C-alpha cells in the first residue's frame, strides 16, 4: 500500500535546500533498541513534526517535503526523503 502526501511544487535546487534545512533543524536525542520484537525500536528526535519527539521506523519526521525515519541504530538514525536520498543524524558527543 502506498500513501500519497501532497507537497509544495519546488525546483530540484529548492527541494534540496528545504530538505537540508529540515535536517539541520533536527536533533537526535536518543535511541532505544528492543530485542524482543522487530519494529519496536524508538528514536527521540527534536525539531520534527511530533510534539513528543518519539518516532518509529517509517514514521514521518516532516511532511512538506516528506522526510521519514528509515532506520534506527544505537548511536544514529537514518532518514530518507521522497527521492530516496538518505541523511544521517548522530547522537551528540
């Protein structure tokens, strides 16, 4: 099943600028890895669209343009945009 999200029309350069701005405004606060059930990993990301900052794999972090949580690792997360570009957020040192 595919879900369509309407986005503001942008040139490729403008799209890249907006996605990079979104990524710069995000901060990874923590991750939690569970071993019992797949898909129960959680990332705490400040600056996204959720007030509680809790995201699971596949959740939208931003909707215009679409940026989703792709994977969760112990010290980082990988985000993906609608064009398939991936971006990494690291836990602060």
